[in-house]
C-alpha cells in the first residue's frame, strides 16, 4: 500500500510532537487533551464517590486533527 494514495493512516492521542519527527512519512494525528481528560476523570470519580453525581457521566472534549503525509486533506 502507498500512503496516502491507497490508504490513510491516522494515529490517536500521540501527544508528543517530538516523536512525530521520527516518523517517515510524517504521521497524521488526532491530538486529544490527555492531561485534561485525566483530571476530569478524577474529578468525576470523586463526585461519584461523594454521591454528588450519578453515573453515567458524559463529558465531551475537543480534539485537533493534524493532517500530515499519511492522510490526504479533506476535499
């Protein structure tokens, strides 16, 4: 397969941009706010344990698509 002509490759949660420097071809990534997600998980867990909120809890986080060489830009 040829990237991105035949197949697109997208990695999820590769929060370390330094690691992407060594990827050939440059890897397309969806960046997610890992630290924010972790802190919100702990906050919600504490609220559930203290009976201040009932599960399930839905929280949505923004993500960023960074298109590089392994994926064609959307039309």
